[in-house]
C-alpha cells in the first residue's frame, strides 16, 4: 500500500473544511500567489495557503506536490508544509509511524540530491526537525545514521550529489536546533546528544576538506557545515584540525568567505576562552595572514582585508583577558594587537575606500577594560607596554577621522557622508574612553601637536589635520571635566589663530568652544577670545547648528559673566533672526540662549532688551491676528508663539532649588519688582486671546499658546502668581469651546504649583471643576476619538489627588462619574491612556479613608474596577501594561482589603472569566496569593505576570522567555 495514502497526523490542527485543501486547489492558489498581478488576490492566496499548511490534509497533499512532474515552486511548498507539520504538530504523529516518515524523507532527499537545491534544503530542514524531535531516545544515533545512509554505495545518485545532500542535511541540523521550539528540558537533552554526535561529523569534514580530490563546491559546503556546528559550543580543542584546515583554505579565493565565517564562529563561541592552549596556537595562524592582508590592501581588495580583519578582531576582542593572563606570551599577543592596529589605520577614507577600520573600535575598549581590571602590580606592567600603543591609537584614529579633500568629498553621496559622520562619532566615543587610560597626558599631546601645526612656518598645514586635532579635543572636553587641565588656556589662545577657510573646520571650532563653555565659566577673562568667533559664525547659515548650540552653551554656563557683552549678543541675534538665516529649531535654541543671557541682567535692562527683541514679533502677531486664518499665516503664528515660549523657558531672574526627591520646588529670594516675563505676558495677553479666538479649532495653535504659559509656569513657579486668575479664565473658555489635551496639561501645571496656596485655590478650583465637567460630557458623547484628551484628563485627576485631594470634596464634582470614566479609560487600546488611568487609580485608592466621596464611590463601584482590571489581565490589555494593573490590585489590597477579599472571590466565580483557559484551582490560587501580599509590590507584579500568561495560554512557552 502507498504510504502517502495513510499519513500521520490525520487529526491535525487545521480548521478549514477538508475538501478545500486538495492538491488541485493548492496548485491553483500557488499559481495565484506567484503569477496573479492583483495584490489582493495574492494576499488571499497566501492566507489560504498558510491555513492549508497547518491542516490535517497537508500530510496527504505535501507528498503529491513533491512528484517529479511538478515545478520547483510547487515542490518547495510541499517540502515546507512537511517541515511545518513535523516541527509544530509533532504530537499529532503516532509513534509507530516515525520510522516510515523518516524513511520517506530520506528517499525524497536522495531523489532531490540531483534536483532543485531549494527543495532539497527544505526537505533537509524537515528531516532535521524530525531528528531533533526523536533524539535521543527514539533515534539515539541520528547523525551517525545519516552519514551511514548517505555513504551507501547502492544509491542511484552519484557520489558528489550524495555528499552535497549529506552536507546540506548536517548543516541545517544545528541551525534547526537553534530556532526550534523544543521545551527547555528537551533542548538540554538534545544539545548533549548533538555534542556526542559531533564525533561522527568532524572526522568526515576533516577528510573532505583535506582530500586533494574534493571539488571546490564540496569544500565550500564543508566549511559552512563546520561553521554551523561550532555554534553548538563544541569544545575549541575538538575544532583545532578543522580551524587549521580553514586557515589553509583562506588562500583559495573561492573558499575565502566561508573560511572566514567558520573561523570567526569557532573563535567567538563563549566557551572558547577555556581552551587557552588552543587560543595560543591560533595566534601564529592569525599573524601568518599579515602578508596576505598587506597584499590585499595594496591591491584595493576590500573583501579580503575585511575578512582577515574580522578574524584578528574575533580572537583579540573575545579573548583579550585570557591571552593577557598568559604573561609569558605577552609578545605574541602584542603582535596581534599591532596587527589590529594596522586594521584600524587601514589606508583610505571610510566608508568609500575601506569598511574595515570600524570593526576594530570595540576591541580597543575591551583591551583597555581588561588591562585596568588587573591588580595593581600586573596593571602597572601592562600599562608600561600598552600606553605607547594607545598613544599610537590616538594618532591613527585622528588620522582616520580626517575629512578627504574638498574635491573628493564633493563626489561622496549623502549616504556616504552620513556613514562617515557616524564613524567619526564612534571615533569620538573611543577617544573619550581612551582618556581613562592616558589621562591628562593625552590632552598635552594633542595640544603640542596643534601648537606645532599652527605655529610652524616651514610647511603649510592642511585644514583637515587641524580639524581632526580639534575634534579630538572636543571629543574629550564634551564628557570629561577639563577644568583643571593646564593646556586649555593655551588651546583657547590658539583657536583665534586658526585660519578658517572651510565649513567642516568652522563647525568643529564652534563645537570645541561649546565643549569648553564650563571651563570658560571658571575663567571668564578668556570669554572675549572666542565670543567674537561665535557671533561672527551666527551669520553663516552653513554653521547654523554649531554656532547656535555653542552660543546657547556659553549663555547657559557663563551668564553671570556676560552682561558686558549682552548688548552685542542681543543685537547680533536680533539681526540673524530678522534675516531668517536659521531654521525653526535653531531659532528656538537662539531664543533659549537669549533667555539665559537676559536672566543675569538687572530687571530694567531685561525689560529694555525684551522690548527691542520682542516688539517686531508682537507687531507681526497683531497684523496676523487681523487676517483670515490660512495655512501660511498659521505657520507664522506658531513660529512666533514658539519663539516666545522658548525665550520664557530659560528667562529666570530667580534661582530655584530642586530637592531632587521629586515633589517640592522651592525658590531662593527673588529680586524686588515684577517679574519681567509676567510683565511681557500681561502686555500680550489680550493679543494672545485675540489670536486664540480665531484659531480655537486648530490644535497646533492652541498647543503653541498653551506652551508659552506652561513653560513660563515651570520656569517662574510662584512668580507666575499674578497671571493665575486671568489664565484660568482663558483656559476655561478655551476648553469649553473646543476641548484639547494641551489645555488639560496646562491646567495640570497650575494645579501642581498653585492649588495648595489659599490665595490661588478659588480660580484653580473653578478651572478644575469646569474642565472636569466638560470632559465628562465628552465621555457621554463617546470619548474613543480623543485618547489624548482622556490621557491628559487622567493625569490631571491624578495630580489633583496628589497635590490637593480637597478638590474631590467639592459638591459640584461628580466623583462617581469621574470614577466610571476612568474605568472606561482602562479599556482603551492606547497604552499611554491606560497607563494614565492606572496612575489615577493608584492615587485615588489610598485616599479612601481621608476623602469621604472617594471612600463612598470605591465602596459602591470598586467591584466594577476590579472586574475591568481582571479582564485586562485575562488578555484584553497588552502584556506590557501588566505592572500598571498590578499596581491597582496592590492599592486595592492595601487600602480596601475587606472589600477586595469579598469582590475577588465573587468576580472569579463565573466559569470562563477572565479566561476560558483557567481552572477554578488556578483562579483560587491567584486570589489567595494576591490577598496575602499587602507589603511587597514587586511580588504582586510577578503574580500578575504569571497569571496573565496562564490566561493567554502562554505559560511555559518560548513566548515567555523575554517577559
């Protein structure tokens, strides 16, 4: 009887009607998938075929699709379906059919050994999956059997075809193991079994690789097979012979890539560091590649130089600690380090002439970390050996960071320029890291080189060399405290001597000055040496980012030393703003810079400067407020409002102290007189209201208006007080007309800062009640279209409970409606909205005892909250939100224990709630665990994670690995 008529797994997992999944229908669907021009038809065909693959009928049609008269696309689908059935539905196959299934797969593989390669690979993957499921008990010597069966002489296929098929099968076996869905305990057993079977594979691979008669295609396959097996953490000493053979194969250009891959995989396995003797034997093999490397570099052979570099770096980076420990072999390891140095400094510009040097950068971090981790005596010895190496590395890196000639750079594509920019950032990070090894001597070294370069009259210097040295300085000064360095004054003195003839050099000069802004704050006498350069650069649109960010840093760090220069800075800034030299974001930074600058002046001076700075924009805004709204004047309005809000973000005449514990913000004594920001805001308040009246429908304009006040409130804190009544009134009108999230966010700020102050409580309370009432109405109309408003509303309610719970005592606040709306918000699909709602409940529940309306609503509607939480845990909410729901359960347990113990039993009573996958015992265990844990919030989070996995049927599966 033909075994294909009676295949295993007839009770498989397909849900579609049996009649649909016939061979004819599968072939039609495949034709539609490959050849139908209509994308919708293709998608339908793909969906149907995916169902077919998992159906019980797949056991029948798969073999028929493999018939010799079918085209490879159809045969491939048949082989793939077999793999899916074996790998995912193994439990459907009766044990008495294992052997026949195995035999049929061997037959098919033998047949396809001289047929389509893609079909052969899929069949090999199917047999590999079968072997992994049967090992070790049902098929104890699987790999040895495979080797024996394919070496049999009575096969109709020629020797080379059989050999390649066997190698393909042996190659995919470890790969299939790595991606298999085997349970953890089975994975351990199968791994151990494969480790033993390695003894049947490696001798065969060695023989085939060293046999002179082996054709290139076979040796190529051998290397790929070896590469696959070493990832099973085979002991490095067992791989020695094959690694040596792979090194020899590097001389063959056809085998080069496969050899590199095999060697790198073998060296990089985590377990390899245990085999120090083998690692020491590898160093001479790697060093032996230096002539081939130099030849490749000379001939511009990027592939070869890249491959050899990968091998050297793999050995150095993965095993530097183990090799440094072998002190008596220090010279051979130093030779390897120098070989990697050659790779770092490989000639040519990255990424156009070479792509190798970037591979080496992590090695230098690793080597430094390993040297600095030794005890003092050993570290001192290695410091002596490696400090000169690291100084050489700095020279090499700065050479590699140099820009090409202007002409050459002009031919680079934008993608190449971006890759080079990222490469320079990586070099910058490496230099900053190397500073830990070399210390202040590194800065002196850079300074001496720059000084010699700029003062030498013998030969003209290239701007690229100067720029690279400055870039090195900037890299270190950006992150390391250079305030005590004795070379910085000299550097500041050298900067004005640099002949700036190029945008890249000018950019780096700017960024270097910016990196030294903290040093300038401690040495204000030097400000005048560099400030004119920065102000001059502000007028050049090509230097927009570097000049504006540098001015901002100087104004922030040195503001108390800038009053003598303030008039000049304001004048130049005004000029470039009026000429519209800079893009929007740089204009905003420039306003922030001016805010810092003005903060240090006397109030009269601030007001005078503000008047000249803002007046043109106010006049423009007055004009725009009269016009009929259209897209172009909207952009102008948003731009002007943005300039004002960025100015007010940093303009602060007082000093705030943040106690860093998160809640209270305090202020040091404030200078006498009104706050300049408040003065300006009061002057423009009516104008802003006028703009708003025309643009209330536009979220962007409303957001820009709110941003002005929000940033001012955050900066000024108590000083903003005179504005509170009129702002509350305006916000109320705005929100009543058209509710927008930005208005709620500003209300939250006002609640945070002013609700606890008796003088400001009435207007803030009135605003809070108004926006709550409007939002509750929105809920009645259907809030699903406004997740941002619901999110902001929940955050506002939580802030009110945190700062002023008395707001919930007001009779006009419908606490019950608020509670019910928050429960509804827990069911939104948007994660931020759900998080905000959970945050509200974790603030509300602790207030049960102290705020009577809150206690009452929890008693009446708390069960509804619990059911919503359990539904979410049961599978209705994303698993990433489980910690938030756990917080609610913890708060309920801590503050409403007696109610929770009653509700949770009732809620979990109905069968199938919160998930049909749960048994009554599992629900009971969960409720008991939760009720017992009233102290440790982390434990409750773990319980909820565990329970949600049970609810979703994911407990104990691969899906939980990263959870």
